[in-house]
């Protein structure tokens, strides 16, 4: 009798393991027959993560990941930190690092497809180039973009990274970066974690201070672009017209 119970237990355990294996193989089978485009976001995650953990299949783990970010979905996953990812059942440090590296790789790919040394002639081009890098971030990040006489990108540098409520940007740091790159002109760009790119009074003040400093130093500020979620505004009009105020904001995306 004892042997019979053990046999039943082993068969059940074997069947469960087989079901788990088949479930984990399913995304690979779909990808092989129809390509990655036919996979759901949960299935794509399962392929990246490869294996589940004790008591949870990789499909279940991937579904838990998506559910943990609610309405943000895959966008929330792209901006998640390693500690945040590790709160999901089955996600250890290695898998969390894999996911953050995939997110970073996707941002770099989005930039590289537009050319390794882009030339900017319109605010929209700048916004598109930096959109995927900035729109998912949960904290404000400000960059100075440095250009040569033809509008070619010489480089960019993060000049401040703050909280969700704002960031402190030093005019001195902006122009030290510009001088180090021998920039002829600069563009400021930063994100609003709220997803709304409408300029704040602080954004207007910063634009005016950098514009004035650039006029003295001889490195003009061409634009200050604010990135939201798939939206962006340009403050170039404010640079041309000091009295324009918040009405200077022009939506470019």
C-alpha cells in the first residue's frame, strides 16, 4: 500500500513537472513558428527570463511581473529598479539585473537607429532622439546637449538627477560641460515624470538664466525641451522673446 501511494505521488509530481516544462516551452514554440511578433508581453518576458523558480513557472513569474506594475505595464517594467523587481516572487538579483539590462539596451537601440552622430536642425528631432531615454524615468533628469556649428551632436551629459518633484540644475555645470566639449551651442532637455511636459515656473526661470549666461560666455542656448510621455514641448520661443513666459511653450510631439 505504501509503495502504491509513493507511485501515485511520483506520477503526480512527474505530471506537474511535465506540465510546467510544456508551459515554459510554449513561447519558444510560438516564436519558432511565427516569430517574436506573435508573442504576448508575458511570453516575451518568459523567453528573456528562461526559467522559473521553485513553485512557480516562468510564465507565472512573467505574469506576476506585469501585474505588479498595474496600468503602467511594460513601461513600468522599463523604469523599475533592481530592488523593486526583486519584490516579485521568484525574481532574484540575477533576473532583476537581466531585466534592467534589457531595458537599458532597448533605450540604447532606440537612440542608435537614428544614427551614431546625429545632426539636429529641428526641436522635434531632438525630442525623438531622447524620448525613449527619458519618458519612463520616475525622477527628473536634466541633460545638456552640445552641438557644433552644423548642429552635429558632440555629446551630452547628465547635469542633474532629482526627485519626482524637481531637480536642481546649476548653470555653472552646464557651461563647464559645454566648454569641455568645445560646443558652439547647447540645448537643455529634461523630463517630467508626471508625463505632462507643460513648463513649470522653475523651467521658465532656468531657461532665462541659461540663456543670459550663454549670451555672456558666447555659447548660445538654442532650446530647452521638456519630455513627457510621448509628448514634448520646446521653449525656443522664450529664448527669442524674454517676455513670452509660459505662453512660449510650443508642443513639438
